[in-house]
C-alpha cells in the first residue's frame, strides 16, 4: 500500500505523515489491498478546525471518510474508527448475502426431482499464492464455502473452508 498525503492550507510534517501511515497500515490486515494501491489522504486546515479525508480503493469497493476535529491527530484517529466501522458493515453485508444464497440453493435443490444419473460439473481453477487471511476473504467475496489457493508460507496447495459449526477449517495437501 502506497500513501499519497496532501496538505491543503497546511504543510504535512514528517510526524503527521508517520502517524497517518502507521494508523492506515493497521487496516491492511482487514483489506484486500495490493502493494501498488494508492491510499489518498488530504489534510485541510480551517480557521477553527482541521479536516482529514481518506480514500482507499479496495477489491471490495471504495472506502472513503471525512472527519473534522480541532486536533489533527484526533481527526486521524476518528477517520480510522470510521473506516473500521465501514469494513465491519461490509463484512456483515457479505455474510448476510452469502446466507441468503445458501438458503435459496437449499430450497431449489429440494424442489428438483431425483434422477438416477448424477450430473457432474467440471471446473478448473488456478491456485494463486496468498496468505490464509486473504484466502478467507476471497472465499467470503466469492460466495463459496471453500477456496483453493497456494499457501504463501509452505508453498503447497491448500483449501480453506467454512465449518458448519462456525469458524473456518484448513486442508493442506501433502507431497506423497
């Protein structure tokens, strides 16, 4: 993640820049952000307050917030809180949307008449290399119960899946 920090009516000091980068880097664990993604931060000074605007393009969508406060550092903290709230709401939306699809698929499956032939659908996938956290987020975004990927640490093909009792499971492939 790269930062583009701009000051309007103010010069951005190294301390301000360090605070912004440190706080926004903490959000990276929640987001699907490439190293080339540019996070734009605009700091504005008004006669009685200071305003911080943050825009982050992610794979999920655009996250944006504006916060105005008397203190610049307090405004940065409030902006981070707002972004975390947006992320929480987005995750809840993804979860609810996924549950509705599962319920409808279950109803549709029960309505179909039974046949002797078992239809088989074949699909090929490329197991991209990524960490486990990103694989879980990709699974949530795709709306599936599992996701096949290549683990970044072990460099082996692995499958992360959603357990019926809650939480996630991981299947790793042995080279035997």
